[in-house]
C-alpha cells in the first residue's frame, strides 16, 4: 500500500522499518497521518515478526499538529483524540512487537506513540515530554494513562503537570526508555534487537505480548488465567514441538510461526 506520510522498508528476518515522514513539520501527527498509521498497523502481514518505528530528520514526532487543532470545537477535539487513541491502540495490540527508535523530539503525541510501542530505544539527541498543559490542553492520545503505567504515577504527574522536556539520559533513569545510543548506532541497534526477537517462535512471542498487554489491564487472578491459556495454546503449535525436540537433541530449529 502506498502512503503519503509513511515510508515502509522490508528488512531481513521479517522485520519492517517504518519511518514517520512529515519532516518539514517535524513529523507532527495530523489526521491524515494518524489514519495512515491506523491502516498500517491494522494490516500487518503474517510473515512480519517485528516492526521498528522511527522518524525522518531530526524529530521522532514533535507532537500532534497544532495548526490543525487550534480552532477545533470541543466535539472536533474529542473526535481527534479518539482517532489518536484508536491508532495507538492498534500499535499497542499489534500482533508483533513494536520497537520505537526515538531519534529526536518525542513530545506530546510523539511521547505517546513511543509508549504505545513495546520497547523504546533512544538516541542521545532524543527529547521527551508531555507539554500539553502549557498549551491549555491535556494529553489526548493516551498519555495520562500509559505514561503512569510505564514510569509510575509520580514521574508521570511530574512530566505532565510541569510540561518539562527531559533528555535521553533522564528518560533512561526513570525507565521511559530501555537503552540510549549514539545517533549513528540507533537504527542498527534497533535492528539487532528486532533480529533477536525474530529468531524466536513467532506464536510464543505473540502470546507473550498478549499476556503482558491484556494482563496489565486486569487483576492478578485474571492475568494468571490469561497466561495459563496462552501457555497451553503454545502446545498446539508446531514451533513448540520442533523447539523442544531440537533442545532435547541438541540441534537447531528455524521457527515457522505455525
């Protein structure tokens, strides 16, 4: 599928590199770009094993498009927030792991899209923040909910209430990102991690993600039931049989995702 604001590159091992491409606007999220993202994540093909998301130029995503939002009515703002939330839920619930390779500014909607991803890797030039209250609004794409689940309510409240921007070092310190790399290393390191993921049994990775995402939204007893169910489902796959056979025979296996 052709996109106006997305560049999709197929890499070896079933990895996709998705570049958000509104470079002149620092990749700010407008309605059209959000709709393209929604379509992309709703149509991930069966042979895909991991997706890396990054930004074109010096920004990851500098935020939602203020030029589009400035004159919204309350109902139009609600609809825009719904579009962003629905899109980011597609990312969070995507069948395969999604790695955010944060190469620059990740502010507002940019921070929110990063925390909808499974793993965040940052360039030393990355900047994170939720500056919305400084514009007279709240975060609208899930920031008030996912941020506290990611870094804890204390740090989340601090970032949202103060509208301050933090650098990659601070983001690593508070657990907002997993690792920090030099700019010219970032994509290679993201690909390296994606390849590690891709080598494992696709269904087992998928079920693990579902257990984590769904289990985090419920009580511990229900979450344990979710895990037991997915554990059992693994034993209906050929990958489980081949993987354990290879282990017992000290051999190697190439998982087929079946």
